[in-house]
C-alpha cells in the first residue's frame, strides 16, 4: 500500500487493462510481452476469453484480422487452432485478396487456451473484481477503483468492457439489466464514464436461442464438413494441436417461420420502439431479415456445434429478441427442428459505446491522457475487431510508459489500420464489422502475407519472440532463394522440361522464357510447374510456396498499388496540431471549419477522408501548414 495525494494505492502498475474479453486479453498480453508491469482486472477469471455470441473465429475480413494479430505475436490465432473443431478456407477458388480462414470453435477449449496464455505470461497479473471508477487528475488517468474500494495506481489504463456499460437485455417486452446473459452490467463505471468529456451513445446486438442437439433431426439437414487438409490459423501452428474435427449442418427458415415472426412483431422490442440502440446491419436479427427482405421466403441457418463436450448447438442466422413463446414456435417451424428443445433463449442487448472519433490512431482518448479504449465500446462488433483493437491499445499503452512514440498500422499496412482509421476518422452509427471491401489496397492486405506485413514491426516493438522471428526469417530466405532460382532458370527449345511445359501452356514456347515468366501465365500453377522433373522440386514449406506463386502472378497489380500508396504517403505523414481552431485558417468554409473542429484529425490524410472535406480545403490546409513552417 502506498499513498499519492489523497489516494491509498494497493499496488502500482504500468498498464491496467479493464475487462478480460477479446480486446482485454490481447491488450494485456501485448503490454506484458513488451516488458511493462501489467494488471488485467476483470469481473470474473472464469470468463476470460469467453465468446459472448457464436463460437467461431475468422471469416472474410475477420480472418485477415486474426492473422494480423498473430503476426504481432497475439493470442487469437493460437487459441483458434487449439479450440477449432471445424476449419474452412472461404473463397478458396477466388483471388488471394478475399481468401479467408474460419474456424468453428469449442468454447471451452478456446477459453482454456486464452487463460493458459494469460496465466503463463511474465509481467502480467490477473485480478478478479469489477472496476467501478477511474481516477483522473488534471486530464490524466492515474488509477482505478474496484467494487470493494481497492485502488490500483496506473501509468496508463486500457478500457475494454464490451457490452457491459449500462447493459440492458431484452427478450420480447421483458427487459432487465445485464452485461450479457449470466453476467452483471457495469453500471457504476458507466455512470462515471458519462461524467467524463466523451461522447456516448447506445448500440444494440443480439444472439439466437441455443438448441439441444439431441432434439434435432440431423437426417434432414445438409452436412458441411470442414476442409482437408485442415487449414491452420497461426503462423507458428502446424495443425498438430487441432482437436477432433466435426461437421456443421445447414437448414433453412420457411414461409411458416416468417408468418410466425410477423405475428410476433407487436411484442418485439425492436419493432415496438422499446430498443433505441442501432443494431448490426450485417448481422441482422431474423425479424429484421424477414422485414427487410420481404420477397425472400427462406433464409439459410448454419447449425454449429458449440463444442466437443456439449450437446448445445448455435443456430447461426436466427438471432432474435422476440418473446420466448414466439422463439419456440419459430424454431420448431424449421426443418429438422420440429421437436427442438431450447436451452437458452435468444436476446438483444443495448449498451453504451463511445464515439471513436474521440480517439487517436493509437486508441488513446484525445481528452484524457493515458486512457485507451478498445473493443465493442468503440462501436465495433466481433471478437476479431475487438482483439485487433486490444492489441493496438495495449502496445501503445506500453509504448507510452516506455516514453516511446505511438505506433499504429497504416491503412495500406493492415486491416487493423483500416479498422482504426475508419473508426477514429469517420466514427460509426451502427456496430462496425470488418469487410475486405473496406480496404482500398486489398490486394496488398491478404491473409497469406499478414506475417510479411507485420512481423518485422512486431519484432521492433518487442511483441515477437525469438522462435517466431527465426521461423519468419527462414521463410523469407526460402522465398527469396526460390524467386531467384525461378528468375534464372531459362527454358528454351532444347531444355529437358520443354515438352512438359508445352503441355501446360496455351501457346507453345517459341523463344526462351524464364520459369518466373511461365509462372506469370494464368494457366500455370507453381505446383504444376514444379512437378516437371527438370524444374522442381517445389519448396517444402507450403506457406513459402504460396508466397512465391502469389507474388509472381500478381506482381504487376501489387506494384501499381504500391505506387498509389507512395503518392498518398505524404498526406499520411503530415501531422496536424491538436487541439486546433480551424477558423484561424483563411478561406475555409464554415462547414469545413465545423467538421475539422469537431474531428480534430491527427494527419492531413485523415482530414481528407472526412466526408465533406474537399480537395480544395486540403490544399488550403497544406498552404497554411507550409506558412507555419
Ligand atoms: P467482451 O467480450 O464483452 O468482454 C468484456 C469484458 O469486460 C468481460 O470479460 C467483462 O466481464 C469485463 N468487464 C466489463 N465491465 C467490467 C468492469 N466494470 N470491471 C471489470 N471487468 C469488466 N459479434 C459478432 O461478430 N457477431 C454477432 O452476431 C454478435 N452478437 C452478439 C450478441 C450478444 C448478445 C453479445 C453480448 C455480443 C455479440 N457479439 C457479436 C459481439 C462480441 O461478443 C463482441 O464484439 C466481443 O465479445 C467484444 O469483445 P470485447 O473484448 O470488446 O468485450
């Protein structure tokens, strides 16, 4: 116990992370990996890494985030490998930018993997208590207060409390306070945060009822096995830690289901105006889908097992907050669910979130120094979006403690950069989730090259351990050598491989070509080319082989995107002062001044992305900055 001013502190930490969900665990692990003394303060140690909604990690856009978290030494991909019970590579027949990994996870195994990593992380303490208050002095956070009045001093605090702030759970017209089903809300903290100079609003999200698999007729459902060979999430994984693999299943809603839903809308909290928060557009409730797509008489439902040691299944696609009696009827109207027993009712939850435009790219709040926000409280939805922000907030909290400059990935470096830039520049009016279409340089931001984009930076920051660093360098070496070999292998009319090559190509070879030139042709794959005796063998490491193929085939497009990025770079690096009164710049319209004053962008690049900020306004801004020297 020590005393600072009027406060008696139980203990001192460099970084205190509040909340042990997906953002909080990545934040705490990142700051501890960087060697600073970290505390993870959470309601309940048993719920560390708990998946509040569907037990799955990854998917298009989200899988990209998981691989990026992994490249920076994070936990999510490793836990998904240890907990995944059905793995798929989505869009595998499409271009490399949109290919993505997805794993159905066993909730218990996933949580156990996260907890094991937390418990074995040096520099990290866990403590189970609700955080009820933040201690803020002269616009700087200096500590936190727990429910039992215990005070911890902190140089920086990362807040990651998910859907718990002022959480209100709705099932039909019944509602009660809760952080998610089975957990209390964080009302004291919510009240306290509303007193701080931060813009707060309400959002909502929902979850489907869960069903006992023993009451489902699987013989009428369509089976969906995982892929073989089983995809792997982590760069460090080899698949040996994957548990037993099982199938998911598919069924559909029908016209009767839709009639039941329409009949229950007068008791729906969403359609009767009880819920005010805006829900996720891309993960809508079944009542939303039925109303918005009235011409569709069927919607797909993925029947996903919740784990290897439970009978509960998650019917993905029928999230609902209709009254429980309507839930029972609608579920039982679905093929295969005629005798279904619901183990947990579906519900919606409304919660407080903070306007992310009040955050810097480092996820530090603009108004309270040392206070960082990550996860659902910034208006996002999804474990992967939360984990990505947690990692960036945690590493920046640690950098600040170390007296170093903040770092966050740029839009052209990572989906993490796109996510944080979108949030902090544009804000959000509905729960934000990641899509590949949000990235302007998506051919560069692929799942397969997340390690190449970020491992080196992660190593510099102190996030990447020796084993990962060594394996990464071996892979890079193998790629470079193989590219050189292909570039200097020339095939001419007397070459031993020429007949085999001519069988693969559309137009036979008439003059000397390199193996690299051949690989650029769309009809030839690296694997096929390397099967030719005189050209092979292929690289042993399938990840390195994939890189050689993609980098060669898409070299032209990649170079063009890199040129565009180089042109944009100047604006991204030109910093703007904060706080700054834009009315002092002559010639800017009132609208532009109002927008820039409200946003307080950190760079000219960010200013240019705010809607309504014209290229002419940016020119005036640049002239002004030049004058200031
Ligand atoms: P959480 O995972 O919610 O973790 C917050 C943590 O903070 C918890 O451990 C909690 O105990 C702790 N905590 C809270 N307050 C305090 C306090 N005062 N003191 C100490 N600890 C505290 N995502 C999707 O992608 N698709 C969906 O369809 C979807 N549906 C959802 C439905 C529901 C009902 C819910 C609840 C969530 C849903 N989500 C969905 C969102 C997904 O669960 C979250 O995006 C993700 O869990 C956010 O991670 P987080 O770390 O920000 O917060």
